[in-house]
C-alpha cells in the first residue's frame, strides 16, 4: 500500500491541466480557474481619498483652540478645489482629498459650529488618507493564471473594471455508483436495500468545485454492466469517478473492468477510512474509484480527489491548510494505517465524534474537520494533533 502522502503525490503527477480556455462574464466566473493573467489598466484608488467622514486640512494649520473656516464640502464622487491656507474642507469617506490638504481628522474628534471647525487634539500628519495606487498600480498583474476565482478575487477583477475573464473550460466529470443494495431517495426500500447517500455527497462536492458533472446513476453489480458504464462514461468525460466495487469481494467488478479497458496505476492507500482508492486511465480519461462506505468516500474525496481535480482544472494551488490543536480525547488503539478521525473544535481542543465507523455519515455532518493520526501512534488528552478543517478541504 502507498502512504497517504505518496498517493497524493502520485495522483498529482498524473494530473494533466486542461488546455482549452473560454471567455466568460466575470459575474459567472466563480470557482473557475484563470487561464491568463489579469493586468490592471487603472490605478486603484485613482486619487488620494478620505478614509473617514471628517475634515481635510493642513496639519501645520492646527493650533489648540483654533477655529478653522470650513471653505468647502466634498462628497464622494466629486472633486474639491485647492485648499487655501488656514481653512478646512468638510469631507466624506471616499471623496478625493483636495490639493493642499495633507491630513483628514475624523468628525468624532472635531467640534463644528456654523462654518467653522475646531480640532480637539493635534492631528497626525497624513492620517486617514488612502493614497492613490496604494491598492493597485496601473500595469500591475492583479490576478495570475492558475488562480481559482473566489469572491475576493472577483472583487479585485471588478475593481480594475474587468467584465470578462479568460478561464480554463470546465472539467467534465462522469459519475456512477455500483451496488445492487442501493436505491435513490424517492423509491421504496426493499429488504436489504439502503438509500444512496454517496450520490448526493459526491454531486455536491463536484458542483462545489465547479465541475461539469454527468450523473450516470446506479450500475448493477456485474462485470459486463460495469464495462458498459465505463465505456459510456469515458466517451465525453475528462475524469470518471465511481463509488463502490473497488475492493476485493466477488461482487467488486470496477477494478477488473478498468483493467480490461485501460490500466490501473494505483490501488490501495495505507489510511483509514478509505483504503481502497483506484486510480487508472481509460483512453484519454482519468479514472478514480472511491470506496462505497459513505465516510470513506467523503474523506478520500477531500484528501485526494479534490487536489487531483483542481490540478486537472489548471489550478496552481491545490493545498489545504492545517494546524495543530490540543487533543481533547485519548486514542489508545494505534493502528497500522494513518487515521483521519471526524472531529470538531470545542474550547480550543479537538473532540471526536463517538462513533468513527466508516458507515456513520452523521460523523462527517457533525464534524468541522479531521484529526490526522500517524500509523502506530497513540494520543493522550492534551497532546498536539494535526487538524484539517473541512472549510479548507471543501473549498
């Protein structure tokens, strides 16, 4: 078996970034991967402007108990005229600072009377002024190729006036599920059957990444049906993902079907949950076979499938951030595989869901992260443990 780190590295080695690009409206570019750098053609902000509602003045004109004549009023979006000696300008947040003014004093520190103002304490030179270009300079590269566009980056694009962005085309993913025991919600359950929770989970995860998903449904547990489903899936998909049928049971046909049509590059990972993880290739399509247990499928997707798909989408950063926290539990049963335990942070410590079975999906819904325990390690309350926030693994 490969270690978890070896498996992730091997997958990323095989991730071929998409080449094809398309231009999309910036408003429709959330979660897309930028294909060309975005270079500013404006300066942001274009002029020195006020960071506060208050009064613009020369700091040198201040004196204790001195009243300054308020000679002008400058709302945001309007230009004032040059400040004459010994005067101040009433100014509002975002308004351009008039020529001659070098300081803005917030209105809470001022006393206004008719058309005069008195500053209660000596102002700090340059205070409360946002300088022209302090955010973005004309000609600056504000977004780089390979960046995945989130809300803040789309805001940056809007701040330089971009209405259209060149992005990689959407990654096409085909998805199907194996198992004669699973049925879709909305259908009555027969004896021995369960509802297919993995479909809802994986569809949501793929849609959250911005993939174009083709759902091929549930495939019967037999070799020929699996081969047919794979042939259909690989005709139009960049990546084929399955859930179930990748272990060593007599009714597990996915691995053998992939080997008939293509080749297997990777099979088992020394981790829990999620040991069976198949990676292979069928023609030009990548294949990823996930376990059927719902927690295993969820964890394997977060740790391995997500970074692989991001790399295929052309994203240059596929990493998730983690940190250490004190353990709020004892783990006295170290295993031979690296374990990822469903946990949440309470009072600054990681606490575990009481049932860590790979079939208990409520543990993933309850958790806000995964505690990472190396193979063979015991943990005692208060020990430092590695914590992977789901907010990082799902973004």
